[in-house]
C-alpha cells in the first residue's frame, strides 16, 4: 500500500499492486487495474518511488530480479 495526496490535500492509501498506469497530465492520474482513477498532487516520479519502495519492502523487486536471472541460466 502507498499513501498519496488527493487534489484537496487529504491523504489516500491505495494498493500499489493494482496500479496499471500513472499519467502526467496537469495533475497526476493513477489508474488501477479495476478501472478506478485517482487524481493526486504527487508527481509521477514520487509515485513511482513510493511503489518501488513498497515492492522492495515486500520483496517484490528482488523476486522479479531473481526470476529473470533464473530464466537466463
């Protein structure tokens, strides 16, 4: 889960595993795999960093790297 700020400044916590796209329009738009969209104040790069930190914390990034290494063997 990551916490971002809605346009009114209030925090909202969303499931980072459900993020399909992050768009940089005048505001940042996060689209989930469910089709739900959130407009947030956080920059795209900040949202990406939050997702990377979350994945790292749960072992998702390391698991991805290990899987790709095994495929190359």
